[in-house]
C-alpha cells in the first residue's frame, strides 16, 4: 500500500513536494490565486477587437475573440487539473495572440490616418478600444511573468521577491501582521493597476520596477499608449 509522504521543498520554503507513486508534485500551502480575472481580461480584449472596423483587423474581426476563448478557457481548466505545463503553453499562446493582434491593428490605424480613410467617430472608437487593449495586454504579461508567474507565486507564503516592488512588500513585518497583510500576494488587479498607471501617467507611480525585462515592457507599453493618444490628438486637431 502506497503511503503519501510530504517533505520540505528546499528551494521554496513555503512549498511542499507531494509524493504519489514516486511522482513528485508541488503543492501550495494556501489557496491558489484565482485565474478568472485574467480570463475575463483576455476575453475583453477579444471583445474590443471585435468592435473594431474590419479595415483595422487582420482577418475577420471575430477571429481573435474565438481564438482567445479556445486558448484561454483550457488554460483555466488545465490549471485546475494540475497540468501546469500545459496551462502555461495555452496561457502564453493567448497572451501572444492578443499582443500581436493589438500591435497589428495599431499599425493599420497609423497607416490609414494620413489618407483620412476613417470617419471621426470610427477613429475615436478605434483608438479608445486599442488604448484599453494596450492596458489589458500588458496587465496580462505583468501578471504572467512576475516572480515566475501565478503558479510560482502560489507556492510562496507571501510575495517578497519579484520584478515589481509593491508598497506592502516594504512594510515592517510586525505592521504587516497587524494589517493582516502578512501573507498577501499580488493579484491580477494589482498588475492591472500598474498597467493603467503606465498608460495614463507613463510611470508605475507607487510600484518600483526592479527587473530589466519589466522596464523594457513598461517602456513599450508607454510608447504604444503615447503614440495612440498623440495620433488621436493630432487627427482631432486636424478635424477641427
């Protein structure tokens, strides 16, 4: 009769190795971070892409929404089943899809501006939709990549290391316990807030950026946001 043995995992002190039939599996001490906010964000990007004029999309405007659903929903299902590697593959695929689609539509919008091919209302709606897509796309990437991703963060008692230094991470341990933040880990809303600030204030505001890859991503996001707003403003002035 096989008995379950649990041993300490030395690399991650808050994680355990659950040995079943000789197969070692990582098990988190606390309930895992919910994946549905990221799923909603990906589907929202697909919905915004569907709202774009066909002239600003690559292929049918409904194609991205369908492909996002095909990739994102299995990501959540495989994660619940414990198939972490398969979940990662589908998750990265969904993120890459919405990233390429958003950049392609922005380039199409820029290429059509000099010819005045889009009406003012269509231009305003398209630019607004792409600006929101930019926020959601990079929020998904920050959430997916920081500190090894959501699965790796689930194996930690609290978030103490990563590409972003959130305000709660610098509080005194005693104060964190008094505030009930001792085991707090960043969730999707935290990364969404970071992405929103990057697109509006062009800075991370109260979050410090520590990793080079995070700095590069934030520069790309801020550049896309600035280009969208600047082009929209220039077109609006031209219209007036």
